[in-house]
């Protein structure tokens, strides 16, 4: 209960009791409640009607079986999840994650974070998340299609453009979205383009959606740096991951004059002092679907691959760190290494990638720290823009969409910055994001009554 106002401690204790073993969810709730002591002191009405307790309890949790047949004719069984966390601001909105680590606790943590992240965008969308313990790695397109179709045979009844709108996440890209949307269309006999976001342009997708999370995180970090009178120009940057978020973080950082010197995957990381060759990285990850070690083999010229057993991407000296892989990937030990090497800013491209210990180390060292619920909100913001285009049967240019993305991310930065100052913690983006997101959701819930 360390750091939590005594009025809020019973709420966390009850969350832990009712959600036994779901450590990621406990961690996410703890972080938000830790910021709310200042809020309930100033606005005690938020303690009425069990408002905070209700925010911590999902509105609906769906768990189901997904049977499918592999290419060898063998029946496989996976488990599917959709947690519809909060609809006070609009329809549930959040991605689908396909990864062996997926369980209900991880989906609940992601849905809880998503609720506040979506609120920060200022768009009319609630929070939700879903996924499966299915692993798409090594599966053929035909196997992925059969799995997605089986998943949607159950999940479609819980979705709708005014009800719940999924998108992609780890393991779910345009291929998987296409298969799921196709099965939804077949089962419902309706072309509701707005029921999924992250779609291909051929069936209602938005330009810049693929780039949005990485671009958005870069815009957010640029805004943080500007509060200190600097920017990305000439900065060395380390990015974890080498998937969609990491690739487009690297692209936007490079366009701002920064040099990304390291990136990674679960097998290890590469160090390229000349700056990561983005075209080569895209070919390896998007076309060949190979490990990051191939980058070092193909690039040569002093590029090093180091396995995950022998080090971390956060051992590489950098000015800016942008964790863009998965939850709790950046430990206290990693944070100490980054601080020792002179890091000045951290922007979370992934969801909750820094452990509580790491966040404390960054704060104590005066490092600018952009939490995921603010810094990586560009993806869902652009999803909401895709919903707008679908609703109006319109299609915007890349430049129109990116311009709105930049505007939204600047707005998120500014509200977090201003809220932190208002509540007596200038420069604390974690507190600013938690309080600003909470107040938007809580005010909407209060006006809707006890539901």
C-alpha cells in the first residue's frame, strides 16, 4: 500500500482480493490509486457512490474456447478473452493481442490502462481489451485465418461500432484484422466498417494508422524535450522491440534528426552506431519475418548482435530511451544503467513497459518520463479517427490524419503537464496522466448514475 492515501488503501486491498494472482492488473491499479490522493483531498465527491471501486471493476469479462484445425488436420484449442472495461465515454475501444502469455489478468490490466488512455485523447471512446493465448509465430496464413474465423464465431456477438470496437496489438496486424473483419461481415451480413480499426485501406482503413503509435510516442517525447529547451536533433536513441511500434518510432525519430543506435526483439538486440537502417529492418521483420540477429549478419560493418542472455538494449548509452516491446520489460537495473549513461527522457511506446522500481529511479534522477497511457495513445487516437472516417464514408489523406495525430498528441502532453502543475507535482507526467484521465472518466460516470 506504499504511497497510497489511507482512504484509497481499502480499494486496492479489495482489488487484490477479488483478482487473486493477477499481478499486472494489481500493478496498474496501484499506479493510478497512488496518484489519486491529491484528487480526493481536493474533490471528496469522487469518494461517493463507490465511484473509484466501480472504475476498478470491468463492466463485462468474456472468456471463451477457440477450437481450430491446423494444417496437419489436428484440432487445436486456445482461449479467447474480451474485457469490456468502461463505456462511460463511448463504446469500448482497445486492441486484440495474440501471444502465449495472454491471460485474463493481462487483458484486465490492458483494459484498465486503455480506459484512461482513451480518455486522454479527448475522443468519445471507452476502454476495453481482448486477445488469445494463440501464437501466430510459425503459423501459415491458412492456419491464422482458421483461428481468426473460429475466434470471431464467438466474439462477433459482443461487438459493434456503437458497442465494442477492437483493433490490433501484439501479434495482430493487418492480416489478422482482415480475417476477423471478414468473418464478422459473413456472420452478421452487415458491412460495419467501424467495428474494427487498423483495417487495410482496401476495406475502410485509415492512412497513418500503422505508423500512429510510434509516431505519436515520438511527438510526445519531442514535446517533453521542448519543455527543457531541446529536441531530438543530434540525440542518440535506444528503442526496444522491432515490431510495428518500434519501426515507426525509429522512422519518426530519424525524421526529427535523432539517431536510433539500438533496437531489439525477444532473442537479443543489435547496436548500429551509424543509425538503424530502417529499410533493412522492415525487410527482415515485415517481409522475411526473421529474428533481429539477421540485421547484424546482413548489415555487417561493425554492427553487433548481443543475445538477451548477455545483456539488454538498455545497456547501450543513449540520450532518449523508448521502450516499445511489452509490459515490465524495463527493470530497475535497466533504469539504473540508463541513468548512469546519461539518459534524459523516456517515452513508453508499449503498455506499462517500465516496472514501478524503474519509474521511481527515473523520477528521482529527474529524467523526463512519458507513461504509456499518455505517450502511446497515438494508436488509439488514430483508430478513433478511422471510426470517424468510416461513419462518414470518407477517406482522409495521410497528411490530414498525421496532422490530427500531431495535434492530439500535443494536446495530451499539455493536459498531462498542466494537470501535474495544478496538483503540485510539476513535471510528473505519470501523476498528470493518471489524474487527467481519471477525472474525465469519473465525471462522466457521476452524471450517468450508479450503473
